[in-house]
C-alpha cells in the first residue's frame, strides 16, 4: 500500500530530524523560550538546519501518503518513529539497547498493530466540505491556545508536556489541512495554489514547529514524547472521522483499541526514558528522537 510506505518514510525522516533538533534545542538558554530569538539561535546551528532539511523531505513523503490513503491510517503509523529511530541510533553508535528499551519497542509497535487492526480505518472522502472546517479550526485553535497558556505558566516537565500536546494538536490539524489541500490537485496547479488549505497548512505547520522547539527545550523527552506521539495519532483519527467521514469500528472493538493505545503509551514512556539527555557537544550513546515535526 503506497500510503503505508510513504508514512513509514515520513516517520524515519521525522525521527532523524527530531534527533538533530533536540540536540540543538537542548543547548539554548531557557530564557529564550517563547521568543523569536529561540529560532534565531537555532538557525545558527548547522545540526538544526540539517534537521529542517529532513523535515522538508518528511513533508513531501507525508503529502504523498495523505493523498493516497486515509488520514486515520497514515498518521497513527508515525508512532513507529520513536522505536525505529532508537534502534537506528543503537546501530549507528554500536550501543546495545537495554531490555526495557526492547520492551518499549515491542509495546509501541505491537500496540499500534493491535489498535489499527481493531479500528480498521476505511473509506472517507478526498476533500472536506468548507462548513466543516469552521468548528474544527475554532476548537483546535482554542485547545492550542489553552495548552500554550498553561505551558507559559508552568516550568519543567509539565511545560514540556503542555507544549508537546499543543504541538500534537497543531500537527494533527496540519495533516488534515494538507490532505484537504492535496484533494485540490485534481483541478491543476492553479486550483491547488489558490486553495486556502495550502497556506493554512504552512501557517499551522510553522506554529506547530515553534511549539515543538519549546517542548524540546523545556524538559525531557519522557514528558513531551508520549503527549506528542499519542496526541497526534488520536487527534488525526478524530479528524479523519469527523472531517473526512472515515469509518472506524466501535462497539466491543473499543476494548482491543484501548488496550492497543495503552500499550503504545507504555512503550513511548519506556522508550523516552531510555533516551540520553546529553548535550550536542557530548557524544550520546543513542540519538534522542521526538515526534515528527510534520504530522
């Protein structure tokens, strides 16, 4: 399935990009949080620019995945980003993963398989009626503002979790807008570039990237990663059902679905705790992935 292949490629690109971005963001003065100077500082770091290059590659792969498959299938697949990047890092740095890391890999990937198999997302429309976007944009924008406000008032791990969840809302919305924008491609390039969804995708994507950098800078991945990963997957599924009329199985199927989501959460926590927190100047044993800047 073409959409699954490009979703996997997106995950790998995003995972590597997050490693580079985390290494850069962790060295910036915490007083620059929520200031434009945070991005100014990061732009001066080549490792961060390399990460942004991979973000662009991931965006292209994600566009293809969303154009060829349901959003409720494509976005949850990004859960594999964390275990895949951790395994890749262990190979690159020739470092054996502890048993708890492998348990996290098994829990996250197994939970994803169980959740997707149980929900069995299917169907859906290519585009979204304009009237559906109004409440979706208001509700999502409001949630992002509230979470960002919470993040401003707190510090440490709670701030990282709040910004991580805010970024998840943003990335899920970005994916929905991108999928709707790709539906305009059938009308030719003129219709595509005149579609408001394309420019909204860029605007929300940039805002989500900013929130992600603040989440990475505020605290550990153990705080932000589960919120980012699960938030994006679950919210994207909601957008798929509400906006694109995709169908998922309910009823007793909710039991294995909830078990699968719980396994993913457990796996994300284990994996995040197995990530090093070394600064860029140090040599980490395993790179530090976070959830994808493009969701």
